[in-house]
C-alpha cells in the first residue's frame, strides 16, 4: 500500500493538457518549459523548435502508429533514466487519435474505415497510455487541437464552449487525469496566454495553484517559484 500523510507530500511533477486551434502557438510554447524537454512528434509541426538546444524530438510513426506508439511507451522509462528530461510533450493527442484509428482501419476488413471496435480500442488504450505516462518522473504535457460544443448551464443558459478535440467518450477521463487543462488564446495586442479556469464558454481547470490564467511563457513554473504576473487580458 502506497501510504503517505498529505503534510509530507512533495510531488514536483504534474500533467498538463494544452489546447487551441492549429497555429495558435501550442508547439512554440514548448520553448518556454523549464529544463530539458522531449517532444513526441505526431503532427510534424516541430520545425518551429529549430535551434532549441534543450529540446529533443522523437518522431512517432504516423502511419503504423499503434505499434510505434506502443514501442515508444515501452522504451520511455529506460530513455528517461539516461537523459533525465524534465518534460515529455505529446504533440498532439488529437492527431494521435486519428492516426491510431487510421492505422487500425487500414488493417481491418472495412476498406480502410475504422469499425466500432477500433474506436473502443483506441479510447481504452489512449487513457491507459496517459496513466502510464503519469508514472514517469517528468511533467507530462498533452497538446490538442480545439473544438466547440453547445453547453447548457444549470440555469438553462446556452454557450458555445471551447474544449480539447478528444473523443467525447474519453474527454472527461483524460481531463480528469490532468492537473491543468489550459486553453491558449491571443488578445487584441497579439499577446498569447492561457485560460486556467472554466467559464461557460471555456473548458479549463487548475488544480496546482490559484492562477486563473498566465502568459504563454509561464505555464510550467520552476519548482518553488510563484507567478505574480497578471492574467493575459481578453
């Protein structure tokens, strides 16, 4: 039994889910993560990280994706012991879903189209993948594209709510396993920042500290540091 008194907890690593429309700057934000970072490149947008000496990039096969992803997860613990990355970024989980489904469909008997069993397999395995990654001695950051849905609050008011583009059947599970769900946005001045608190129109959460938002360069704070920078305005 893994028993510990809450007063003695010294957990320094966390799990983040970052989402925004394509091109908003999710991958570029990786430059600001403290320490050394490994990027598991699914969507092939890591060229914006060119020249960053503290970032390593591993391109995951996006054709034979399921085996490649499985092999990557198996190899990660040994790799992490040798290189000691502070952060592991999956860029991005929305594309990883589609690549796994495409791979499974291509190996099935439905003319390349995924069957219902393929969707269930992908959903089950993706949640288990995150549980496995959370055991790593590193911050885990999942990048995702953005989508919207119609949301009705307890008072009957309706909103168009932004949310990560993840299969609806596992969205709550994935978000629940993350300490922070952050939506990247840009204000009228061209400044990028993260929403860290849910509203009627934004799906977000922050279980690590009291910040309601932060600039794009300070999502992950060095251990012991307190961010007193005001939230990026609308």
